[in-house]
């Protein structure tokens, strides 16, 4: 059988049989409605092997059949009438010996013809009724049964060109449907990459759109994340083994395990803990070019979500860590990271309460097709890498529900689904301590206002506070807030209460206490300070004093 198969979207044989306009009918061979048909080819050659690529529906009217083996209708068509000197007759009648020889000739011819058709890789054989044959020859049907070749009866009113035209119409429809499925898969995968836990979300969307099982494998062949209905253990082991065969650089490999079709794709630029590369493994019930194209889209997204920076940047971070551990100043170590940027933004974050309680987002009208498994909690290194990619930095310290990050170069801090963030103003490395406290305050304001991200204004931004020198303002602030010294819970309550414009509920939410506790603390603060906290001028002075401190 030829190994080369025409690059067309195959059509199942059942689709041609179901077309009422063609009126095709299977009369012999195995009942294989799903056998793929790649093309329709008409040939009257006795040996079709040199003319087929494989996967065709071969159409023939039996012209190649020897004259002595044709039916009575064929003989009448060829001569127009029967003559007495016809070698197949004796006094106008066929002899028994002639009949036996004719039948043997027909059996031998159709046996060899079907055998060669199967050797050529044809998907099925269509036999046209008329003008040479009044019915499908029994010897042909018997041969198709023996060799397992589906045999279709093409009625007299169905031209062979009509069969070919119908096939190409079906091919065009299937190609259009495949393109539509691929477009939908691309949109779904891209949307999944923006979710709070993008790696499992991308895998889940890929598995749903392709019907395959997909898993992300580490350099050691261990499954880091997976989605879809898992295959048997042997198939999963075969996929893991296949990932080990991937070559350096962009590469893929495929194999089979029982009824499963296996494939593996290397993630470009993605590295595991041991320096090796990650890989996407797919186990599908059948080979599908659309699924393969969707897998390559998933590979690009997963590579972006899990990839690290260049080797040079990694070396710089390592050198910076060594210097810090050996006592170097932060500004000296910072010069080695991300091209030696001179300004940094500190980010504090807290995972949203609904994320911490089960990894589910509130239902949205535009997301009605989402499943819970798309949002599997991401507490591992993959989730950390994806969060870092979203923030635009690899310097992320995540500890459970909270995180701190350093964003170099004064880049804007984007909102991240599932997280509430507070960001400092960009500062030099020597002022990271102050920026850390500023980011913490910004996070508290974000939580109180229920905003996804709050960014502090730059210290040099023009405002009322810029009119007074800090060295002069700090003694005044310490004097004004002296009654609260040694009572950090009261100072923090005052700061939060003022930041949310006196809202008891929001203050309680940020502080993690009951609203009545907030009321009691604010009343206590007013008594200690001897101030009317209902006076906006008093609240303004206290707010500036807290900022100066």
C-alpha cells in the first residue's frame, strides 16, 4: 500500500452513502461507514496500482473486464445483436463448457482486480451499472467480501462526475468546519491564558475543544498539570516517554499506544527546576489535523506562561543574590538585575477571598461556558511563573495568599485576575524599604475600596504635601500623634478609617475586625487626641501627619 496520502480532509464513506441524490448502495465488503475517502478517481485500467495514491473511491464501469466474462447486456451493447458464429454459442445456445470457462474467467479477473485495488490502497470501489453491465457481477462482490473492500453500486442515473463533485463539496464543508473549530479553539485558549490560573485553564480548554487528554510534563517526565479524561496507565507512560525524545529547539514527536494517538511538543524557552525543558503531551482517540494545530497554539501560550528570561538575565539575578547574601547594599545588587535599571516599583498583593476559598470567580454573563476545572487553584511553580509573567517581572515572592514583587524600570502595574494589588511609586534601589511600606499602604486602600490595583503617586508629584519640607513636617506629626504612641492598632485603625472616608464596613473589612470594634477604636482615638474626628480639617491634618510619619 502506498504510504503517501493526499493532503485533503477525508470524508467518511457513510457521508456519500447518505446522499440521496447519488443513490449509492453498498452491496459487498465490510460494513465500514467511517472509512475515510480522500478523493474520487475513475479508471478502466485492469491494474489500478500505478494510478492511485491511496484513500480513493475508485469508480469503474467494468470496461476492463474480458469480453468473454461480461454479462449478456455487455455483449448486446458491444455487438448490437447476437450472431450464430459467436464463439460463445453453438446453434444460438451457450454450451456448458463455454459457460464454465466464462465464469472461471470472470472469477479470476475480478479476483485479481480487487486484489490489486486493495494493494493500491483504495478506500472503496464503486461499480457503475450500464452500459456494459446490467448488475454488479457476483464474482466481483465475492472478491470484495474476501478482500475486505467496500463495494458500492452506482445506479445508471448517477454520473461518476456527480460522485466526485459531491465528495469535493463535502470536503469543502469539512474544511470550513475545521477552520471554524480551530478559530474557536484559538479564542478559547487565548481567553484561558488570561485567567488567574492560566496553565491549568489552557490545558482544560484544549482538552475540551479537542476531546483529548493533555498534560504538562517536567524535564524528568513527571506530570505537572493535566486536563481531560486520563487514558490508561500505559498510554500515559508512553506519552511521558515520548516527551523525553524531543530534540533541542522547537520539536515534536508522535506515536501510538493501543487505540490512542500520542503526540508531544517541546515548550520553547520553558525550563524546569533542573534546567531541562517542559513539554506538552497529548493523548487523543484519533489523529486530527485541527487538534494538532490547536496544540501548537497551546504550546505558544504555555511557553509564554511558563518561560523564564534569558540565560544572561538569570545569571545576573544569581550574581545579585550572592552579593546580597554576602552583605552588599541593595543598590549594588539591583544594578545586576534586568539590565541595571535604576528605579523599582514594589508590589504587594493579596489573593481575593473567593480565590482563597476554592478558586472560583463570581459568575459573569460573558463566561457562561466556563467550568470549575478551568480555574483549578494554582499554588505551584507554574502559577507563580504565570503571575510573574502577568506582572512583567520574574522577581515575585508568593507565600500562600499574599505576594510581594519587584517590578523594574518603573513599568505600570496591571491588574491581575484573582488578586488585589497595591504598588509603590518608582524609587531608586536605596529607597526600597520606604517603597515597601508604601506598597503595603496602597494594598490596604485597594482592599478597602475593593479596587483591583491601587498605585501610589510618585514622591515628586506636585501637591499640598510638597509645600512643606519633610524634615520640618515629621516633628510636627510626631507631636500631633504622640497620644497614639505604643498603640499601633489604633494608629493603623486611624489610617485605614481615614483612607476609606470614614466607612465603618470597609475599615472592618481591611482590618479584619467587627465594625463595632472599629467604632470603639475611633472613639478611643478621638478621646486620646482630644480632637473632633467629625471635623474635616482635623481629619485632613491627621491624614497628612500619618503620611509624614
